[in-house]
C-alpha cells in the first residue's frame, strides 16, 4: 500500500488506519486463533501501517497519521467483545505514545475513538440488542461514517493536535484528550 502510494503519487503524506473485526463467539469462548486474528487486524495492522508510513513520510519531511480506534477501548466497563475492546485500547495508547514524532520528524500521529458508527458490523451488533439494551447506549444513536471522516480531516489539518486522541459521540461535540506535559 505504501509502495503503491510512493510509486504512483511520488510519496505518502497522509495515512488513515481504519480496520476492525470481532471474533464470534467473543473471548473467552472463542478459540485463541479467532481472537489472535482480532489482534492482528485491529492492533497489529495499524502498527504495521504506521511503521511503513513513517518510513515513507520521513522521505518527504513529514506527514499525518490518523488511527481509528473505538470508545470500546477507552472505557473501564464491561464490553461484549473484550478482545475487540483491548485492541482498540492498544491503538489509542499506541497513537498517543507517538506524539513526540511531531517534534522529531514532523509526523503527527492521532487517534479517533468513535462510538457506534453506521457500518455493516455495527448494524449486525445492534440488531442483536434488545430494545432495552439499545435504549441504554449512551447516547442512543449512531454516527455517520462522514462524521469520522470530518474528524480525521480536522486532525490532519491542525498541526497543534499531534498525539491527541479524539472521542466522537453521537449528538455530542467531539472531545480531545490532551497530551500531558510530563516535563
């Protein structure tokens, strides 16, 4: 993918890592091979994409990477797919930990943690919910994919947001988690 961008367009300026699967059944009922695939797609995939993108972006003296995680990885409560939630927590933490790249090589890495997004996977999950379970989602509703794209564009355009993790909820303003100053 990165080689294609470099060969076709002369370089790579922006990467958006957006992948997510769940195991059926979920951990601990799934066999290790099933949840290892979740780890490979949801966490290892964005890490590899980021790795190769950084190598290409160094050649162009900078760029922007936006990783898509999930609010499932931010909370401390239960989740019906713990393997999915763990991988998305890993993506958020991985992204924030790369904040120093902005100062070192002018490559910004950010993360978006959306709530429910209108995708085939989330529609299947929501269709299995009881009316009470669906009503209990906070906030009730579902994000359009375009809302996540708008958030990605915001992070790509604003150099001051390097290392930030953005939470996106339906019917609520986006929230940025600041990068702490540990000095």
